[in-house]
C-alpha cells in the first residue's frame, strides 16, 4: 500500500525500489534516507543526477534538487527514501518549502 501525504504545496512519500515523479521542470524534489542509510540511489531526469549513491542520515546531498523536465525517476537498491516534492505553483503563489 502506497501512502502519500499531500497539501496544496507538496507531497511526501516513501520510495522503495523505483518510482517515477511527474511534475513541471524546475519543481523542487528533496530525498532523505528513511532510517540510517539508503544505498544504490540513482536519480534520472533531475538537474543534479546521482548514480548508485549512498545517503546516510544527516546528509544534505539529496536536498533541493530540481526536475529537469516533466518526469524524474528515483531508484533505491537498499533501504528506503523519504521524498518531498514541492509543486511549482506553490512558489508562484508566494509559498515556500
């Protein structure tokens, strides 16, 4: 069962394996390890791609990335990621992450 927390500015969800994010170019996406560590992280379709990276709790490597186009793919091989996806419309209305 996939659970997504949503409000008018963002959505927050857990990723295990592979997940495609749909949105607009320039939307902010942040990823955090869910637990002590997440390994084998690959980000495709982002301004700052990653390839088989490891994130440990407290790392800032996954903070404030940007969708390069309308979709981005997040993959994690071991562990899980907490993903926060901010809608571009939130910033146009004067909102902020």
